[in-house]
């Protein structure tokens, strides 16, 4: 029904978390999924997906990745710009106990490098091919916090605001070439590789709670009463990159159990 059989879909950050579930869903519906990540070896197979090692912040690495996919499959039908990092940091550490959890040039630069520059570099390299082919889809992984903001995650949220904005502009530029550009914005999801012990410690400090007190009673904050499953993002992404979504472009679709407003 989705018509993704034989479609070549690149998924950055495809070795872990949401990206891995997107890859698994795509493989299940017959797509030729390519798992692109720092943590894979080019030529390996990961549960039915072809792997290409790439650092999305490095233009040369991104171009080599695109060439490797073209050498293997001869075409690209869609790109899922999913690789992302999140370093919780306060704008000002008023308590003055943990200056390392105050936003600085290093943490700001790292998040913008992966979440914004990486999205731009992959989109540009793949768009050159999609425009030549006269069809294709770019899907950018945003976040609820891009629209809503998030305590202790201002720079991360700003990177996702940038992703939403890129999505709207690129859709306007590329629509005439039959290339769609969409985003999806997960809300609170079950744990992924992103939630390391270091992440939890930083997040807890920026929220003024203990790491063990981070978990929430989701029924109070999420209308559907639970956090989101990674498979649910996989299903949405498969739909959005398929021809079933052929009139959806230039927008960010929420997947947050009813929590996001915008
Ligand atoms: P994750 O840490 O489990 O996976 C991210 C993957 O990206 C990892 O495999 C990592 O190796 C890869 N990666 C990181 N930097 C890279 C680079 N420079 N080049 C290539 N690959 C790189 O994270 P996740 O939670 O699955 O997040 C995936 C995406 O979903 C991110 O864009 C994140 O912002 C977004 N998101 C996550 C949540 C959530 O609750 N987990 C919510 C909203 C949005």
C-alpha cells in the first residue's frame, strides 16, 4: 500500500534509537534502507539495511556517502535527516554549582554542527540528485521542543526550530522539481541511545531535580497517557516518505500523543 518496495531511502543516525526503528520499518515494507551513521562500517548489513559510515558534519564524508549509495543502488528516492545530539545546558547556572552545565560555545557549536549543519549538508548533497531525477523526498527529524521550547534545552530546541524553518523554505524551492520536504516532531519518546547517564545527569541538574526523579507520570502531561514508541515514529516516517503523502510538503507533523500544540 505504501509503495515503498525497492525505494532507496537514506536514514542518517540509522544505527540507533529512532533512526534504527525507521530503518527497520522501511526494510519491513520492502524499501532498500541505507543506515548512515558514525557507528557503522560501510558495506556491512544491519538487519537488512545497507550501511554507510559517515559524519554528517563533514561535507566530504557526506558527499562520499551519497556516492556510495549511488554506486550501490543507482538512485536515491528519499533522505531521512535523523542524526541528532542533545546536550542539556542552562543559559545561566544561577546556583553556580555546575558551570559545565551552562551553555557555552563548545556545546552550542556541537549541537548546531550535527542538528543544523548536518541536516543542511545531507539535504544539499541528496537534493542535487533528487532534482536531476525529478522526484524525491527529504524528511527532517525535528522535535516538539523546536516549537514549544524546553527548560535546559534552549540550544537543542533552537536547532529544531531551524530544522522546521529549513523544511518550509526548501519545500518552496524544490516543489517545482517534484521534490517534497517534510519534518516530523516527536514528543516524549521511550528511551533511546540519546538518553545516556551523562544526558540524564545534565538534564536533571538543568531541571533542578535528581536524575532518579526525572521520570514523569505521563498520564498527567500527555493526553494519550504514555510516552511514544519508536515504532510509531517509524510508521509515520514510512508514510511521509511514501507517495501516499504526495500532497504533504513544507510542514512539520507532530507525533506527541496530543501534547504538542503547534
Ligand atoms: P540516538 O542517540 O539514539 O541516535 C542518534 C544516532 O545519530 C546515533 O546512532 C549516532 O551515532 C548518530 N549520530 C550522531 N552524530 C552523528 C554524526 N555527526 N554523523 C552521523 N551520525 C551521527 O538518538 P535518538 O533519540 O534516536 O534521536 C534521533 C533523532 O530524533 C534526533 O534528531 C533527535 O533530536 C530526534 N528526537 C528524539 C526524541 C527522543 O525522545 N529520543 C524526541 C524528539 C526528537
